[in-house]
DNA sequence: ATAAAAGTTAAACAAACGTTTGTCAATTTT
DNA sequence: AAAATTGACAAACGTTTGTTTAACTTTTAT
C-alpha cells in the first residue's frame, strides 16, 4: 500500500494523488488516503501544496505543460495528408498512453466546479483549445475558420480519450488487450476516421480485422 | 434557491441532484444541499432513494433508459450515406441538448469508482457500447468487425459530448451562442466529419463559415 | 369512524473531512 | 560551535459528512 521512498516526498504526494483522483475523483479522495499511499504525514500535504486543492492545481498545470509540448512544431509541406494527420494523432495517443491517469484526472475534473481553480482551468483550457485548433487547421482547412477547427480538434482529443475511459468495458466486451499492437491499430483507425471518415475506413479493405 | 413544489418530492430530489452532480460532481454534492434545493427534508433522500448513492443509481438508469430509445430502429436502404449518418448524429445531439446535465453527470461519473454501483455501470455501459457499435455498422462497415465499429461509435458520442463539456470555454473564446443555428451547424459538421473526415469538410466549400 | 399505512419533520448519531498546532530532529547558514 | 531554517511528526481542531431515530401529520383502507 505504501509508496516507494526513493522519490522526494512532494513527488510521492503528487503521484499518489493522481492515482486516487483518477480512481475515485478529486472530491472522493481524502487527504489521509493520499498521505498513506504516499507514505507521508498528513501535514506534509498542506506543507508542500497548501492544502488539497493545491494538489489539484499542480495536477492541472502538469497535464497542460506536458501536453502542449508533444507536437512537433511544423507540418511538413511535402508529406501526405495521412502522414500529417498521423503527426497529430500519434503524439496524442502516445502521450495519453504514457500519462493515462494524469490525463483522465484533468479531463474529468475540468467541467466540475472547484472554486479556487476556476481561473487556472479557464486559462489553460482556452490555450489547449487554440493549440488543437491550430494543429487541425494545418491539414488543409481554412485557418480563418478557427471555430470549426477547434470543434474538430476537441472532437479528436475526446475520441481518443474515450478509448481510455472505456478501457475496462472495451477490454471485457471485445476481448481486446491494450498492447503495442492495439495502439498501432488505434492510431491507424483514428487517423483514417478523422481524415477520411467512415467511408474512408470502409474503402480501405486492406486493413485486417481485429 | 428552493425548487418548484408542483412536482412530486421524489422527482424534485432527482432534479436537484442532477443539477448539483453536474455542477460539482457526485462526491462533492452534499445531501443537505440537495435536500435544500429540492425543498425537501434530508430524511426524504434515504426514504425515497435509500441514501445518496441511490440517487446516482437512479440517474444512471434514467440516462441509459432514455438514451437507448432515441434511435429510429432501421437504417433505410434507399437513403444516402449522409442521410443515414445524420440519422445517428441528429438524435444524439438533440438528446444531449435536451438532457445536458443528465448526460454530463453520467459521462463524468462512469469511469469513477463508486463501489455500490460498479455492476450497474458495467452492465449498462456494455449495452451502450453494443448499441453504438451496431448503429455504426449499418453505415457500410463489416458487421462482423464489432470492435472497430464500437471504437468509432464511442468516438462519435464522445466527440459530441465534448462540445457540451467545453461549452463555457468555447462560447467565450469563439464568441459563439449555443442556439438553434449552432446545433444545426454542429449536426452538419459532425456528420461530415465522421462520414468523410477532415478532407470531406475541406472539400465541401459550400458550407458557410461561422 | 377506526385502524393502518405512507409521508414528513427536527434532532441527534458516529464517522470522516481538511487544516493547524506545537514539538522535535535534521540540515544549512553564520 | 551557535543560530537559524527546513522537514517531519503525532495529536487535536472545529466542520461537515451521510444516515437514522422517534414523534407527528396526512392519506388511504377497512
């Protein structure tokens, strides 16, 4: 139950909190539970984070800081549309795969009202919105139509996120393992889906059935 | 603050709970707050729902019961692919529009661990998964590839859901109002996006910019 | 009209909540 | 070596949590 002690206490608290927030939500995870899992005294939470919501602030900052760094900066003009689309889907999938709980906590708590965090959330979310919008507009859409590209960009992110949120059900119902092969397949599927739609998927019969 | 008294107490509790759950999440919403908003004594919650999680059970049941009823039963063979796609996107958008908070509560709490509800969630979610999968497979994809159509179906639902979860940010950043015109435009956009992808959207220049 | 059932209430329950206090050990600075 | 700062701890703080009890009123059934 207790955590590994080879990390700094502050980091141990953050790790434990992310795990518990992902499992039961921010409000349902108690500070005693977090402290126990982090193998740390309860008082250390206020000492390092100024209270429970301070942890959530740190979580949100960490997610957005890391996420906004994942894209290679430029869309190469000489690459195919599919390859350019892949340059968006791949980093998103890989990032969420490596930071599943961090992403799920942030995604889950974003629409919820936590008074002390409202400003931080609004600021980071609008930045996220613009980033996704600009990445999508590099695919041949009108850059002036930022609203449309924002809707598409958030749809893409949410669609990928959904595969992680529903992982337990999907694995059980369709007898699927979330392994390397699956993530490769998911990248292909999402890429084709968002580039050419369901008709694009139906046309590409070369893909094997899973 | 207090609710309208022309409804039955049980329904008032449910309405108040859905509103508060949507605003701050299940765990953060207290029974006293719910009772106050419903204009009902606290004890009535245990009386009608056997406690707080009983309300959540009722919420989940209501969402899935209502959602699984929205689709017209058959995909008409003589309609265009776009019209058949629209027969999926339109009811989803309309339903979430009319039941935004109910949908947001369910969507938000689904991945979270609430011990007494695990079974109910699993059962309903897998049913939801299969329903979405079968609807998508009617669009020209191989019905035997249920896993692929499930991924597409959940992506579609999540993409639409995202537009409601991010509504405050989107409205502010892009100066958009969520009115009839917006929902019509959203239906067009999501329909084209999932049927023909971003390239389909880029090709359809007849659509006006918002 | 009488009895039984259902609905409603205020008050109290123990348990859990997040935070803070005061004390002591360890480290760093002077 | 002395002083100051930082890190860590057990214990207690006052609230708030979800639930239940017992008394009471209203409605329904006999």
